[in-house]
């Protein structure tokens, strides 16, 4: 398995910027792209491991919904102490699933992981003590997000936990613009040019649709979660914990 390459996908001027897709080109550079684009990503992944140690229960399942290359799956796998607790990792990108399969095969830890190439909208959740949506819901059409959360809540055991990480928007236009600019500064500090930032933003425009934290809270409560709040935030990136 080859190592991740440096993300140069938007380094050269493109005559037409096509919609962002999790294809083979993105798979090749994904670890570098995430590290340089998402503030606090490593902290969130580490904490998913901590939360798995605390919340995963025996004879249950843990779900990584939108698993990409399996970072959250591995974090859970290495920290689950409960017996007979399996992990189900789901992604709708065949290229991501194939590389994730290689990553998991190189990792000798238990418990076993079931990999599924499927849309979350049609993925049943059952017998779960923990579910992770790590920067995944933002790629699902807004009109379909409540149903996805309802499905997860339905499949979680009482006391089960959902970790929802998202790029977020803010009601106040000034604050929203400031957070976007701070995020762009973060990317510049990590070596991205203004051209790369602009072209990537254009590619994601109709693909990644951020919403406010209030909208996420309302949806999670409507789905049946009793305890909902933010545990991590940096600029316009946040992660919430919801407990059934």
C-alpha cells in the first residue's frame, strides 16, 4: 500500500472546477488533505478512541458512518475494551472502501470490522452502543439529514452515543465571514495557495452544505437524543456529543 501523497489537486489553474467527489485522486491525498484542511482533526480522532473506551458495551456494535480511510474506525478499534463488540464501517465511495480495506488489513487489532460500500440513507443501524458521523452529514442533502439521524437514534441502545462532527455556519454574517477567513488563514499556514483555496471552495460549493449548530441541536433532539452539546470547536469546525 502506497503512502499518502501531498495534496496538489487544486494547485494548478483549472479551466473548469468540477464538483468535489471522493474518487481515486482524492483517496491518494486524503490524509494530507484532511490534516491541512480541518483544524483539530487529530484531536477529534483521538477523543473518538477515548469515547469508545467509555461507551462501547459488550454484545453491541459501533458504527463509523462515512468512514473514508478508517481513521475513526481505527481509533475505536484500538480503545474498545468491551467483549464481543463489532465495528461496522460504511462509505459510499468504492475507492475509499478499497483503500480502507487495505488500511484495516495492515492493522492487527481486534475487534473485527465489517466494511460496507453503501449510502447512509439506506444503511440500517441496530444494536449500537456508539455511532460516529465524522464530517459526513454535511455531504448528505439537507432534506435527508433528519431521516439519517432518526435511523441512528432508533438503532442506538439507551445510553448510546453519537459523535457528530461538521463544518458549521453561523447566523451572524460578520461572524460567519470571520470564521471562514480564519479557516482560510489556517489553510494558508499549512501551505495552500489562494488559488488552491478558491478552487477547492468552488468544487465543494454544492457538495458540502454547512448548517448552524442550532439546526444540528434541533435535529438531534427531534431524533430522540436527550443530551446534546458541543465538546470541540475550532473556527467553523465543531464536534457534538449526543446521548440517547
